[in-house]
C-alpha cells in the first residue's frame, strides 16, 4: 500500500477564515512533506517533518502553520491567507528524510477569496 | 546551482513511442526521478534511476541517463491515451536528501 490520503479535496476560504488541511499515511513512513503547486508549475517544498519534528521550513509565511500530531498524520493550519495562496497543496511521505522515494497524495485544491 | 529543465509539450500518436527529455545541472545528484501528474491529481512516482546507472527498464518505461551531458530521458513504448499527463523529472542531491528539485514538466498529449 503506497497510499497517502488528503482531505478535503477542495476548499474555498475567505481571507479572514481559519481552516486546516489534513494528510494521512499508513505506510510506517517517518518523514512527511507539504508542497505547494501553482497552476502549470512544478511543486515547491514548504515543510518537512522527520520523526514528528519539524526539520525544514522553506521560509514559508507564518499564515501557514504545520503540525504533526503523530507519525501517520500531518496537518496544515491556514489563517489570514491571501488570494495568491490559492494553489494545489500536496502532501508526501517517505520512509525517512534520507530515503529517496516520496509518495504523494492527491492534493487539496485551495481557493482563497 | 540546482536547475532542471524540460521541454513544455509533446504530442504523439497512440501506439508510437514517446521520449521526454530533461537536463539537470547538479552533478552531485544521487537519484533522478520521473513523476506523472494527471489533471487535478497528485504526483505518481513512475520510476527512478540511481546516478551510477546508465539505463533502467520497467515494463513500457525506459530511463536513460547520460551523466556527462547531465541528460535524462524517459521513453514510453506503445503510448496509450491513458499516458496523457504532465511528466516531471526531478533530482535529489547528496547534500539535500529531502528536497526534490522538479523540472517545469512536459505535457504529453496522446492522439488516438
């Protein structure tokens, strides 16, 4: 099973809303990632969690707040977003940060109005 | 520096072979990957090649790596309409074992 699931599939939120994106994997992977993908562009890394600890923050604005409650779950809390934050948000996981195969979820399509 | 380049678009007829090309600049890359993204979907890891290999074959997929020219290609034999998607090549370096650097993606259109 190489499945990474993400909810919701689509999300529309206003600039004053607070919402969360969720990601789950049951492959026993200990590294999890958030990527942002704008239309017609490749994914860009946002955060990396390794063994439930934040190890990499690629200079992401604080209106994005990641959380890893346990080894299977990864959340991305959103607050006071801007319309330019509208994108596809992809979660991925790998056995560890040194393991090279990253498996991606289907993504959450976020629209900020 | 790290930079991965791909041509933007490729159109082939069903049943023909497709060849998608990629060039990269980081000679320390340890692994190079091909991902497939269908419309509205996430990325699917298709195949990868370790930097000490020249070729890898996996069913209809053949990956060729020319380290001297820093050139990677993906050949899809007997291309089907279901192969229509965006294909991203990506590299991971020995100094950044977590960070995938993606190319801009090649949109493959398979005509019936």
